[in-house]
């Protein structure tokens, strides 16, 4: 194994630790227990040595090493009095984990298996120390949602007993939550002597180092929650409509703090909450509101006298309560201060577009500003804000008129009326806005679903049925390469018109690995361990794009052989998406993105399959750890920052995912998320819209699920009308691996690339008459592919478009030797007139073509153009 650590690894490790420290959230600190000065501690819990760096599934990372919480404490000079106890527990833990791993070693879908779970035993007796620390660890991952039960969302009896007794035994008691998302916190009430609770989260490879810096006061915690932590799971409005095959989004726009604030449900820890060792005082200094901008300056002072620290200034707005559902408040801005020493001050400035305060009026089909009084709020959490200004709009403003898209047959929304009235505030600056001073309504021009444009350079017959086709004659570009397109000698339309149907299909379908590792998330011949790659056409000068998974880092093989050389590609395991968002630090997240991009360039990765950014609709979402927040503004701006950082490297790009409505893992490949139009527009589309407009991502990945009856990967209204027509997205769209969406529908809908490339025959049959495929012995080829729904292998005889028929006019000559499995069938076919023996080695099969040429070349060409634009951007710039 290569032992030389590169300068890039060292730099990224330090940045990862900085990000990890800023993502840690101090939830409770009674008696100012933290930071601790005495470096002798008693440490408990399997999470102390088996600290979880991140979730399972495609978001895993192959890093060089991992610093556990135990490692971190010892390397920073702490004496752990329970080391012998932890060693004994570790031996038992490793035995159980080995047994778990052994069962999965031959499973091609091991990547998607449930995470290993371990129940801590009851602590027999406690070792002497002033300070006791207990670590609770939880892991979750792709393909499985969490459960509201002990050992997952809830503590086990042993864990609760251990924490309670520890808090009673030690002078100082600290609980570290090494978890990827929200857990039940009723233990707070059952452990009244517990001093401090720290949300460590899952912080990647430097978890232990980051935790110790917080514990000993080297760094003051500055993380803030990106989710609402309720007193009980039943307090969430989604609790009865989560995890079923067709979940109804009954809560509408009232997701997370929007619900808790609007229906007067008190949370344990609110959205945006996080304690510090320092104390801060926030005061709004300047406020100005007009029809274009909200300008605000907030002075932040560290009024503590002992610790330096950082504060997050959060800006919310309460909109007028009218017939359109609106929450009590929305987050509209946030900024993190620099490190402020005691008595130091910093002015934080905000400039917010007034149009960002719009709501979606589903009766008008428009984004509007409702008339009435708006309250501008400033604070450091959603439950700790103060009104600093109000402004009144005289009449409704229709900002943008849109078509009614992705609308459910029946709106499932039940929660439609805010139950908390806005306060009447008089002692703040007031402003008057006039509807007449706003710009005229913007009307979106949409592409028609029935239209398709096909480029031709000859008079070949054109397949396809049922659409309004426009045929454009273009110059013949035969013999030209993609380099000619790059040089401006050939237009892209001319280039794609020169490609055969098979070449087009090779472009719009990913290239499955020819090796045995062709499973979910591992299907690239160019870079071992990469998730996949696009097709290439060598003689046309079209190279492949290599994709690697994320979003907690680049997932590829860390060590492999290439041309007789040992290649080492140890990636950085960064904090999970939720922890990055908990920094509330856009500039830091951008730096993380830039560092990830640096690794991509070094490793040879063109597209990073990240950031993941679906909304935390429910705390049991199995993949919540990959995503950022329950709030679309926070989610969208963090994603945009990471995107900008990565794409500051001009030759690589990100892939935002999973577009859209992937808010649970249960039934993710077939389920139908039933979402009202306003909730779609203001919550589940809004975060992606922000990230697209601010970050300009190179690519988007569609989700597996359906939304209101249509698979996301085949939804024309989503991928063409909303993404491209409304948001002006210019990149490529790809499916998630082995999508259940119909590949033909995906092509027309605007899903340019089907990954990992297992449905080429479906497209060839739909766009041409594609004959059966045989091997050298005359056996019909058998296609083996992963059925993502059944998680098994599906086998299909490759007759393709050809159907045996004695009255048919299509003849297929087949070489058949003595070992062919067709020999027995041929006797029957000769008797029925479906086959003729030509000689000892060949037969003629008689048949006809299926009447299934439903795919237009124009749809293949449109997708190929979007893919080739991306290839040109990343490979020819």
C-alpha cells in the first residue's frame, strides 16, 4: 500500500476538519460543562471506537483513514480511563460486524444493504473520572428508511439506562450524538442530571479530531440545526403519511418549522438552533425596503467575556395571511460572522430581492406578492427572532404566470390554514410598496409536448408516431468529428444528423462496464470504482464522461493497477450533506466544493453525482443524511455554493439529485408521491430552482419515483417545461441507475442520458427495425440485467423487434452449430414453416417486424445534442 500522503490529502483533511467543526451543533450545555479542562475522561458506547463517518450506499467514500472519537481524544492528550472496557467491547463488535459482512460478501447489491446495527450492552460499573462521555451512533443509507423504534429513531433500553446512570455518576456528563439525522430526544426529560448534549452528526474522516476541538474549547461550536427536532415523532405532520407506496403530502407547504411555527406546536430544538460558548447580541441598524430590494444591516457583538465564536444571523419574513396558505415565517436570508473575540463586533449586510417573497397562487397559476403587511424578522433561530421592520403592499402583484404543470388529479393537501395570527407591531420602521411600481407580469413560453424536430441530411424514412414533427434539412457532415464541431466547422445539428441510429443510442445510453463489477454504482471501465460513464464513438472523436458518486466525497477504488503501475486515489471523506448545511457557511461550503473539484481533476472524474438536495420532509427519511435541510432556501443556497466551488474548475461538473420528490426510500423505484401544486412549487421544486439559477450545474439526475402519476425520469412537464423553459437550464439530464421510467418516454421528456446503459435494445427497437441477436454457436443471446424493483437479475431472450411468422416477409439467416440450444426448436419451426434449412450450418428464420417504431430520431438527436454540449464543455474547453 502506498504510504506517501499527498499535499492535496493533507490540505483537504484540514479543510474537512474545519467544515466538521463548524457543522457540530451544541444542543445543551447545563452548568457550562463544556468546554472541559480536565483531560481525564471515561468514555462509553460503541460509537467511541466505531464512529460513523457517513451513511451507507452510493454516498460512501474510500478514504485513507478515519479518526474515531476515541482516536481523537487520545491523540489530543486525553486519558481514557475506560480503554480496557472499550477494547473488550470492540472485540465483540468486530465479531458481530464480521458475521454481518460475511452474509453480504457475494451479494451484488451489498452496496444497498441495510447498515450494520449494534446494540450497546449495559455498562456493569463505571470507571472513576470527573467527566463521563457517552457516544450514541446511528447509521442509515440508500434503499431503506429509518424506523420509529428502539435502536434507530429511539434509544434502546441499554442506551437509555447507560446515559441516565452515567449522568448520575459523573460530575460532568456529556452525550455525543454521532447520527445522520434527527433522533428521539425524550431521554432529555428522563436524564435530568445530563449536562451537555452535542450533535456531532457524521463528519467524515476527521470526526474524532473535530469533536475533540469542540470538547476542549479549541473551537467554539457554531453549527445550527437544519431540521426541527420535535418532542415526539408524532408531532411531525408527515408521521401518518410516510413510508407507504403512494404517500400523500397532506401537510402541503407546512414542512418542518413552517408547520411547527404555524400550528403552535413547540419543538424540542427549533430549526436554526445551536448554542455557543460565546454570547451574542444582534441589533438591526439599517433597513430599507422598496419594490426591488430589501436591504438590511445587522450588527453582531460578542458580549461574552471569555470565548471567541461565530454567530449565524438569520432573516425571516412573515407574509400577509390571505386565502393562499402561507407559513408563519419563511427563511429568506442568512450569513455567518467571522470569529469574533469578546466585545468584538461585525456588521452583516443583506440584500434580498423583494420578488423572492412571492407565493404560488394555484388558482391563478402564478407567482404573486399578496397584498397586506409583511414583517421582517432577524434572529439566530426560527424561534428566537425579532421584528425589525414592516412593509405594506397595496395590491396583489402577479410576478410570473406559469402553466399548471405536474398537477395531481386530486390535491392531497389537508393543512391549508395558518393557526397562528401575526402580531401587530408598531415600534419598527414601516414602508409602503406600490403594486404599480413592480415590473409587468412575466409570461413563460413553453415547448409543446407534441412537438419534435428531426435533422436529416438525406431522404431516409423517419420512424415515430403521433407527434408533430418538423424536419430540418442540414448539411451532410459525414466524416466530420466532434473536434470539427468544437472548431466551428460543423454545427451540432449537422453532426448528430450524420450519426446512425445505433450511434445515437450509444450516446444517449450510458456504457455498461464490460467487467464483472457492473452493478449499481460501479460501472466504469475507465476509472475503477466509478459509478459509470457515457458512451464514446472513437472514429467520431467523441470521448466518454466518467461519473463518480457522492455526496460526501468522490467514491472510486483507492488503489488499483493500470499499465503495470499501482495507482492510489485516496479521496477525502467530507462531512455528510446535513452537517455541511449545519455550518450555515456558504463560503466554507464553496471551498469544500473547490477541494472536491481538485480531487476530480486529479482522479479523472468528469461529473460528480452530487450534491444531493432533496427536502427532509420526514425525520425517518433513510437518505436524509445526504441531503441538506427541511428548508428549500437553505438547501438551494448551500447546493449552489458547493456547485460553484466544484465548477470553478472549468473541465468538471456536478449533478444535482434527485429531481424530484425523493423524500423517502421505501418504494422509491415505483412509488408515487402525491404532492399539491403549491407545495411542489414552493418547497420541492424551489430548492432545485435556487441551485440551478445560482449555481448553473452541468447536470441533473432524475429520481426513481413518480410524482402525481408520472415517473420523474419521463416527465415532460418537469424536465422540459419547468427545468428548461422556466429555469433556463442548459445542461444534461440523466436518470438514476436502472430507472423504472420508460426509456422511450424519457427521451422525449427531456431526460437526455439513461444510466447505466441497460436499455439500448429498447431504444433501437423503438427507433428502427432491430433484429435478433445470436452468439457464435447460434444461441439466442440472453440479456441479464438488474431489476431494481425486485433486486434480482432479469433474463431476456434478445429477439428484439423480430417475431417468428411463417407468413412474414423478413428473413434472418442464422449460423447454428451442433451445440446450439436452438436445434430442438428449429425442428418445430421447420415443421410450422417459420424456418428453412439452408445447409448444415445455417437456417433462415421467417418472420416480421413488430409495429413499434414509436421513437423519433429527433428525440434521440435532441438528447445527443445536450450530451455533446456537455462533452464539449468538459473535454474541449
